């Protein structure tokens, strides 16, 4: 669409127009709603908060928003692929490439990550008896960095500068020579900023789990979700640091004329190594927390303690460890040679063993129990067979010579959607339904929950199962069209139907949330007959929790007090809680980094310098407004 | 093997041809064997899990007469846990043997490490087309002609970004890198015409970067490379 | 420091050490990058670029600044204000001299025609040593802020805490420099 502007005509594609119109149409009623209900104060409250539940809520809220955006991207992809030689709207060639890039990047970095970090933020302190994360201020910084990075990445679409390099950003396609536009820079800086925030949140969680457990809550008594969070956080520290440097080098290639990944001396495969040294552990960063969620939920709704707790912990750690030794299985076809291909094939197969252990331990937790089919449990049960299907195709993919055929086809697309959706997304849904009362005080409706589950599950299998076959029929990933002669119309059409079914299922979730908040009743501490400490505190979790502090004597401490009809022993002498504070500095820092990135992206160096000075200045402001100054005693003197 | 492939396609309710499981060269046959072999090995795992899953979920589901039933806590079982550590390892060991054998034979290598003998083809990829150069110096775009029954030695180079060379019927893919030659060998292709494509996302018209692979008799090939 | 403060301090220590761990991984990747691309096939070779004098001189100041910082910390522990201020100021001075030398080195390189985009060796040199220099610059700012806090007389226990955290950072920056000497400069100066 051409728009006249100051005498020039500006070309704006219709999808970008639609995005503007849609955003404005959405913003008006939301804005009016906020004004009418006088909720502006609430927004400010959340902007300056450092409370773990509120920050977790923010993570979840924005994760869901981006989930819808990335989901719509997926529907565009599927609509374009529904028929042979199809021309759906604008999604051919360049636009198709943009839409699969944003779909992948958003889903991994701005949907799965924040939703998991949100759940960890809300739940982990409650599960281990901590009053907040160890560094509340840093927690807020972590969230706002994620927020700034995600907004930065999303802005690109509205100015028609979407990256089109795939979520893997393979060089040399991602270098300046082949994608000279600003799109790739939005990818680089968006991930860089939010990745930094993720590192901060991960270290925060580690310190919280190591240092802030309730008295008697030994490491070996922690719920498995807390264990998964601990190992995941360690993976994040390593993996995201590698990603940070990979993006840093790519930034130099694009902005300052270096040639690490392209040109006569650069090495495009070096990017792939760095990316996958990050990228493969990232898969486990997404999966392990979900494993933790399922462990807790399956145990709760089978009325049994988890089967083989020690080996469950060991296998989480083992998966995390092996996760760093398999990255080159994404690179079997780049000519690393037979030695490397064999090595990575074997390590990849090895990782199936601890994963298998976990599956059987879940099954044997169910065995002999009483299984209640609540919505969280349905997602957990749906996860087991679906995930196993993704797991076995993973083993098939590890067969390196067979991988020459599978690599970069729809078979791989099917595989990773099977593992990531079945573990991470099911895990997130299960966790949201399960812990929703701890966030809001409401339990989501069970009937709509079941609708959501079944439509999502069926849609998911309809979408991705056929892709195994289209992949073997020779369809590479990331192609926007096919011909009738390819003979894959029916399978593709089935996938499209499935994708729309998944889209519809999300409407059940929205409807459920709406209904629950208009008609729902508040519930008490323990709506699910839970086992762990988070069900000991009120719903929603108050700002001041664990006062007095419980003393823990076994795994699932709450459960055994209920069985034996006693109450948890408590104490008032506890270690000091992290100091709560309220501050606009975190969001200001994030905004300053946003400006810095914007300046670098468009070579507006004055803006970059302003942003940089802003960040450093806020460091100083922070140092002078340290909340500890008022709390610390003055018994030590200066002389 | 073909029977298994057919069975697979029936199982999956589709009448159409699955290129990868209809190999037309020795290379692709070995790969198809690995695919089918690993598929059936993994079916053992899938079936085990499914059977246990259905049985446990059904048998131990909540019913009204279990309202006050309190299940016994089972902390674990060393023997059972050992079983599902050891059996998968054995299963994977069975899978690893042919994997290693075929991987060693087929892995693409850097240009200077290759000493294969056979028919050499120099493949150059660029956004968004393929150029095939034969030993006689004949250059053709997007149309690969190779002789049947020979060892076809592909020397792959890219002029710009990374591409990936793939003819599903003839064998798995190999990346085409800028600045570094890779060598990939296709053994014993059978006569026929097959679809070839770029499998690594390479830019706007990635989807259209296709070519045709014609396997012809040796005499026809000789004639082809010597005519202009 | 009372129990309350030392518990919070321990949190902060562990948290900061984990952060330094993340930084260590980042530098490791940059060292790997340097080792992969150096020496480059074309363009300047490290032996013609590096000058031993400037490396020795800047190393002297940066490495001894770790020692002077320890001396300052001892002064702080003994509540000896003179000693603390003197050594702390010397640390700050040494850091500034190091940064000046570093900027001078980069400046001479660039004016000799060895800019960042000359070849991959120079590129990987600048992204690594440049990031380290940025850390030193940040450390200088940090020291100045700490000094102001000292003058403001914030609670002593809080100041000790802030000082300790800074000293972790500073020693870390020093260790990175030692590795830079060993991997970046030394092989081409011997």
C-alpha cells in the first residue's frame, strides 16, 4: 500500500498496516478499561516493584502476549502452505522468510523463556521457603531487560524492517553483505539485551536456592521444580554467556567492518559452533523446568511421592551436563568429518538414557496412585506420550548418516515441535493452571480447561505428525511453496487444520481467564490438596510470606502434616529476608539500553552515546540509592 | 526394505511416494536402512511407554470408591530403575554399530582430505541457482547429469552464503560453504530423473533454488559431456 | 558486621562470583576466537604489530594495582584511614595510567595502519583487549563512586561490603589481563 507522506510516497505492506490498525484498536479499549477502573496506580505499582510474585506475573503476562503474536505468525505460515502454489496475502518470499524468523525467535526467546522464568519467579521462593529472590532489585532489572529486548525486537515489524535470517541467524546470510537492512540488527540487539537480563535472573535464582531455603529444607528435600530451576539456571549462565559473545562478534561484523563470519578469512561455521553451543543447552533450558513442573504435578495428582527422587535429580543434572556435549549434531552436514560426526552421534544417543529414566519414573509414580484428571494433570499426562514421540525421533536424528537425509527438512521441524511443545508449552500450561491460584487467588475453570487441553493436544498432533512424512518426502524447511506434483497437499492441509485448531484452543484459555475473573470465587491456601510449601501460604501469595517460617523435615512437608493431622512446626528466628524496595531505575536502565541499541542499529551515534551515558549514570544513581544504606547498622566507625 | 517402506507409508495413511525411503543409489539405500532400522528400534520404546501409560492411567484413575483410599508411598525400586537404565543403553548400542559404520563411510569431508576415484562433478551454488561443471569443462545450470553405477564425487563450493545440496532419492544432503570446498560421494545411482533442491535457508528465493538430477547410462553420459 | 549484614553480604558475594563466572565464559569464547584466527593468512602478523615495551609497562601498572588494592583493604580492615586512602588513590592512579597506555597503544596501532578491519587477527585482538579495557574503564568509574561513598560516610559495614565486591571485580580484571599476556602477546614477543 502506498501512502503519501510529505510529497513522497511511502510503501507500506498491508500486513504492517494491519498490525498498526490491530494494535491501535486493541490499545484503545485496554487504555479505556484501565482509566475506567482507575488502575493506573496499579500499573505504576508493577513498574517499580521488586516483589518476586509481581515480577513473575509480568513475565507471564508478556510471555502470553508474545505467544499470541508468534502464534499468529505460525498461522500465516500454515495458511501459506495450505495449498500447492498458494499465494496467501503477502506471505511469499521475503515476507514468508520474515514470518518464520519472528515465529522462531519470539517463541524461543520471548515466549518460552519469560513464561518459564515467570513461573520460577512466582513459585520457587514459595516452594523452598524463601521470602523473595535473593536480589529483588536485580530481579526487576532482569525483567525489564527482557522487556526492552522483546519490545526492541517487535518494533522492527511495525517499521517494516523485520529480520529474515531464521532464528538461527546463520552467517554469512546474517552479515551486512547479504542482509544490509536494519532487520538483522534488531535481532542482534533484541537478543543481546534480553539475554543479559536472563543471565541476571538465572544467577539470582541460583543464589536464592543455595542460600534462602527454609530451615531444614536440605537440597535433598527440595521439590523437583526447584531442582530443575537450579540446574537450568546453571545452564543459562554458561549458554547465554556464549550467545552474548556470538552476538557481540556478529555486531562487530555488521557495524564495525570486522570479518569473523564472512569474507576471505572469516569462518561461517564458527558462528554455527557458537550458536549451537548456546542453542543446544537452550533446548534443555526450556525442557528441564517443564520436567520439574510435571514431576510436582504428577506427584500431587497421583497422591504419591515422586518415584526415585534421587535418580530424578541425578538425571536432571546429567541431561544438563550432556547438553553441552552434543551441539554439533546440528551440524552433521557441514563437513566436520567422520570422527566428529560419530562422537556427536554417540553423545546425543547417550542423552536419551537419563531422559528415558525420567519418563519411566513418572509412569511408576502414577502406578499404584489415585489419578485425578484435573487440567494440570491432563497436560502432564498429555506430555508423556507426546514427548516420547518427539524423543524417539530425536534418537533417529542422532543417527548421523540418516541425519544427512533428515537435516533441515520438515522431519526436523516435526521433531523439535514435538519435544518443545510437548515439554515446554505443555509444562507452561500445566504450571499456569496449577499455580494460577498462587498468582491471582483464583482457580481456572476446569471445564474450559479441558476444552483447552483436548483441542490443543489434537491440534498439535494434527499439525506436526504429518510433517514427519512430508520431510521424508523431500520438503526442506523454510520453503514457502510446493507444487501439486510433490503430492503433499493433503498432509499440508491437515497440518494447517491442526494449526488453526491450536489457535482456537488458545481462545478457550482467554475465555477461561475472563470467566474466572468475572465469576470465579477466591480459593484458600491449598485448592489442589498439594504437597509442597507453596500451598502453605495464602493464595495469592502475599508480599510478606512465611511469617513465621516453617521448619521442614522431609520431602513434601505439607503433605505429611495433613496425613498425620498435625501442623507444620515454625520458628521466628530465621535468616534475614532480602530487602524489598521500589524503584524506577530498572525500567529506566532498560530504556537507556533500548536507546543505545536503537542508536547503533541506525548509526545514530549521538543517540547511542546518550543511551550509554544513561546506563552508566543509572548505575551511579543506583549506587547512591542503595536500600541497604538505611538498614545497615552503624556500629562500625570510620576511625 | 522397500516392503518396510511401503508398510510405513500405509501405516501413516498416505498413498504418496516417500522419496527418502525409495532410495535410488547405494548411498541413499544405506541411509534408508538406518532410518527404517532406527524407526523400528524406537517403536519398541514407544510401544512400551504407550502400553504402560494406558494401563497405569486407566487402572489407577480416580473413581468414587477410591475417595478415601490413601496410596502407599513408593520411594523407588532399585531393580526397576536399573532395568530402565540398562535396557536403553543396550538398545542404543545396537543402534550405534551401524550408525558408526555408515557414518564413517559417508561423512562429507573437506576438499583436501578426499582421495576418491570416480566421476567428478564441480558444483557451485549461488543465490539462487546451481552450476554443475563436468570433467570435460562443460558447465550447465540447474541440470545435473550423472552416469549410473559410478561413484559420483561432488566438489561443492558456494559463491555467497551457505546452501545445501540435496537430492532425496540419491542421498542425504551436504552443505555448500563459501570459501571451503566439501566433497560428498554418491555411490551407484540408478537411471531416472529426480528432484534436487537447496536445503539450507539462503535468502528470499530459497524455495525456488531447485534443480533436476538425471541419472543416465554411461554411454549417454560420455556423449553428454562431450557435446557442447 | 553483624549476623544480619553478613548473611546479606554472603548472598551478594556468591551472586557476584557467579556473575564473574559468566564473564569468564565470555572471555573464554573471545580467547578461543583469538586463537582460532591468529595469525591470519594475510595482512599484518602479530610479531610486527606488538611492542614489548608497551605491554611490559601497562602490565606493571595493572598487576601492581591488584597489590595496592590489597594494601588498601588492609588499611580498611585496621580502620587506618590514611593508609586506606593512600593505597586506594594509588590503585586508582595505576588504573588510569594503564588505561592511558592502552588507549595510546590502540592509537599507535591505528595510526600505523593496523585498524580493526585490517584482518581477522586485528579484529579478534580488538574485540578481546578492547573489552578488557572497557572493564578497566568501568572499574575506574566504580572506584571513584566508592571513594565518594567513603567520603559520604555510608555505614562502614556497607562500605566494606562494597569495597570487597569491587576488589573481586578488580582482581578478576587482572587475571584476565594475565591470560591476555600469556595467550595474546607472549607467543609473538618471545
